[in-house]
C-alpha cells in the first residue's frame, strides 16, 4: 500500500496525524477553559475577607492571563486546521518555503519556517 504524497515533505498520513493532534489539543484547551470559567464564577460568588479577597484577585488575574494565552493557542490551532484543509499547511506564511517536518512535529501550529521565525524574533527584540 502506497501513501499518496501531497508534496515532497508531507504525506496524507502526516496531515491526518497533525489534524488529529491539533483537534485533540483544541478539545483539551476548550475543556480547560470551561472548567476555569466555572471556577472563576464560583470564586467570585464566595464571601471572603480582605486578605483572601486580594489573593483571590491575584489568582483571578493569573487565571485570566492563562486563559488569554489558551485562547490565542486555540486560534492558532484553528488556523492550522484551516491550512491543512486548504492545502497550505507546512508552508511558511512569509517566504512560502516548506516548513520542516521536524519543526511541525515540535510545534504543529507553526506557520513560519525556522529562518523566518528567527528573523521575526530578532526584529521584535530590536523593537522592544
């Protein structure tokens, strides 16, 4: 049995594996988000003393920050799944070159090859 090749570096089997990984990650993140929202609602309904209230506020702020990061990751996952469906997954958004399988396996949501990502990070470092 031969595996049909979409392009020289990604097979249909690879694409299905990445899509399954991405869907599993998204499902886990959404479940965690639901749980975190429920916990925030429960915490805010409790009567607390001032010190407990301050600690609860800090905890809520940290949880909201974490949820914001998870939300951004969910968007990246959805974008990666869309690229798989459109046939553009595995190609750099900037230069159009292939993204290595090794990089995709390490970071399946990536949309940039390592060279372009490193250049982007250098530019961000210069601007900050």
